[in-house]
């Protein structure tokens, strides 16, 4: 009986309202990266690299955040 009580206490959600903003920021970064990649005359290589790294960091953070829900 004590083991079942401990198991229900351990499965506690870590959801907070800031998580929605993290997902929205990830989507905005992805949209910005696509727009940078679709530029025709000259591409800003620094901006593409920076947004790629930012998108990877946010995707990893989102994965960790959602796996904790």
C-alpha cells in the first residue's frame, strides 16, 4: 500500500504557463529560419547559423520540458 502511495506522489506534473511561451518562441524561430533560407538575392549566413543553433537549443529544451509533463 505504501508503494502505491509513493508511486502516485512521484507522478506529478511539472507543467507551467511559461511552457506555452517556449513552444511559441520555438515556432517563431522556425518561421524565421525558413524565411532566411528562402531569401533569393543574398543570404545572411551568420543569421542562418545563429537561428539554426537557437532552434536546436529550443527544440531540445521543448523536448525536455514536454517529457516532464
